[in-house]
C-alpha cells in the first residue's frame, strides 16, 4: 500500500470495475480510502478487484448499478454511506461510446448516451452532495473529445462530453459554500479495452508524446485533485492527453 493520504476517507467511483475506473479505484484504495464502486455487467472483474484491494489491506465494496437509472445510482450512493460513512470523494466515471454518423444515428442510441454520459453525472453529483462531508471532492471523468472530435461517428459522444464542461462549472459554484470542489478530468487516448482498436502506430502519430496514456497516469491525476493540495481548484476541465489537443 502507498502513503495513507486518504486515511479515514470514503470514496465512491461509478463504473469502477475496469479500465480507467478500476485504475482510480485501485489508486484511491492504495492511498488509504475506503472505496465503493459500481459496475453494470462485469461481475467477475468487480469481485476480483474487491479481493485484490482487500488482500492488500484496503477496504472495497462493489455495487451493481446501471448508470442509466437514477434510482440505482442514488441507491449506490446511499449504500456507500451506510457501509463506510459520509462520502469525501465522488468520481463519476461510468460512460459509454456508441459510434455513428449524425445522418444515421438512432434516437434510441442518442437517449442512452445522454442518460449515461450526462444525466448520470448530474444525478451522481446531486446524490453524492447530499451524503458528502463539507470540503469533499467531486470529480467527473470526461474526455478530450469535448475539445476535439477528430473522427467521423463521434459527434454525439463529443456532445455529451462537452456538456460536462458546463455542468461542472455550475456545480462548482453551487457547492462552493460547502467547500466541495467539482472538477472535470478529460483524458485523451488511454490504453484500455475500449481503445484497443486505436493502439496502432498510425494513431500514436497524432499524439505529440507518441504514445497512449496509461490508466495509472489518469488515476494519479484524479488522486491529486481529490487531495488537500488541490483545494483551490474547482470548476475546471483539465486535459490529460499527451498533447493531443495542443
């Protein structure tokens, strides 16, 4: 285990069983927090992650929840507070990517993308704030596609990520009287199962640092933003993408 900077802190991460979410769960747990996380279909990965954290001396709780359901999200927040106490850190990470050009995109796919990528962030921020200690940290995991779409078929995804920029600015103002900070982390291409098709050398040429990001790099950035040292950062959308949008 690493330094106990989050000792006695309680965290909840949505979509935390794999990819960037799992990296964030691991980092916050390694830093000493008791971490609950939601998953939708990856039961085995969720159970493996809990066992991994507990075997290292940490505390973890997996919660099945569909981020498209406001009721299930609110229940996950409530169950986290019941199990570990009031929240100190909330990370809205769950998201989906359904590609399709604007001339053929179905309304069903559009509604599902908005429900999980945008409405779930709003519901999560709201529910977490009601169970959060003053001085808490709320972090949204967006995407640098809010700034640069770059490829055909990502217009709706980019729209949902751009919406988070405005949501975070307003939420930061609303929660400032309680010293709760709200920020949006915008990763660029990061090596996960979602981006496996983009790992060819042709794609890396678009990134000035000539490589994809590592999950641990995003997780460490989230950990810093959740720390006491980042207490004056709020309402910001911060890109971590190897210079992709530079």
